[in-house]
């Protein structure tokens, strides 16, 4: 079924769930194959479109496994946004940590790389929301990321600093 996106002026989005996978002061990004929808997309967080038959989190775990060969534990939903350059796209960003597997590029990724969280804008060709940039800058880069509390409640923007300091 072909959707005429121009006939909608609000409320209909193509959703992507993305994982900010954090380990030992680094985050995981993948270099995409050519993308027919966002041609300028190169490096990105692993993830993809959720399945209608699974929860968002189950779909994200499956997409990360297919693209990176890593099993992840989702910590929480961090942020949702749409993109000025493609307003019909909406991304849900989740914080996650690897819990198994050996990383290697898989479906739609030609390369994967662990980078410092503050270096993300050096790799991404599409806009990175200032909230995500701020969130990444507050991840502790010198200590291994350990969180025992698994919650799906997103932090309030005002709570970001305090929450990150407690990691």
C-alpha cells in the first residue's frame, strides 16, 4: 500500500526506535548502507522500525541484534523527536547497554564503531537534537555504565542533569 504523505498535515509518522548503547564510556553507532528515504544518512544509532506484532522495546532489541549482533538491555526511553528535514519521521531514543553477543556489522550496516558520546555530531550527517547532544554530554565517560533499575518512564527535560549524575 502506497501512502500519500502529502495528504496528511499532522499526526501520522513513520516511527523508528533507536538505541543509544552505552559501554565503558562509549556509545555504539553504525554506518548505514544507502537509505532510500534519507539519502544523507550515514552514521546512526542502531535500531529500526517497530513491528506491529511486538512491543516497541521487543522490536528495538531485535533490530539492534540484526544490525550489530549484540543483545541489549533497554534501560529507559529517553526522548522522542521528529526531524526538521523530514517531519514525517519520528524517532524514539532508548538508553541501553549490551548484555551479550560479539559486535559486528549486520543488516543495513557496513561498519559499526564505539565512539565517545560527545563525538556523535562528528559522524552524523543528519541533525542531532540538542536534547540528545546534552544527554550524551552528561554520560560519564570514565566509568563503566551500570544501572540496575529498568524503567520505561522517560526523564523530564529538567531531570536530565540530576538523573545522569546519579549513574
